[in-house]
């Protein structure tokens, strides 16, 4: 097996994985939107909606609506600082391992320069992500962003009658 065959096999495996994950994310977002629409339809009047918001479930619902779902990473997940730091660490470990593996694998091929270059690039990306993870963690800890937020209730004032 030469290098081009290896890279073609890797692309054949990677492309369906990307498409499948995109489809899963799309389906999850559709289900969330359908649930939210059904919930809003059930809450017929403004008073029902205000009563719902004053419950613990209503507060969680509004918190989930306020979450920026567009900031999910490549691999999905929450947009909280903790999850972002963990995603960066996971990505760094994957790239680091991929780069090391490709660099070692390049020793088994005759024309190994391309594989070595790709391996070194992946290894460098992995190290960069890991350094970024450490820097982000230290900055988030210093700024107090990693501390747990206390559960809060949303207070909605009733209009004066």
C-alpha cells in the first residue's frame, strides 16, 4: 500500500463520519425546535407563560434558550467555558496522537516525505491546542469564569392592573 492509497482510504472513512455527525446535529436541533414550538403552543396566554417562567423548569428552559447554540464546537457539546476547554484538550490530544502516529507510520513507506510533513503539522496543531488549553484554563480560573453559577429563578413582574 503506497501513500496515496492510504490517504484515499482515510478520506473514505472520514467523509461519512463528518456527514453523519452533521446529520445528527441537524436532527437534534430540529427536535429541540419542535419541542419549543409545542411548549409555546400549549402556553396559550401570557399569564400561563409568566407562571411557567416562575417555576424551576421555566428558568431552566429560558436558560437553555439563551444559550448560544451556534458556538458549539466541531464535536458538538455545550458552549460553557469548561466544555470549551475540555474540547480544546480533546482536540489537542487527538491531533498530537495523529501526528505522532503519522510520523511513525511514515517510516514504513518509500516516499515518506509527504506523510512526515502531514504528521509534523498535525503534531504541531496538537501541541498548539494543548498550550491553548492550559492558557485558557489559567485565564478562566483567574477571571472566575469556571466557578459554578448558583441556580436562579427568573422574576417576572406582573403588569399593574
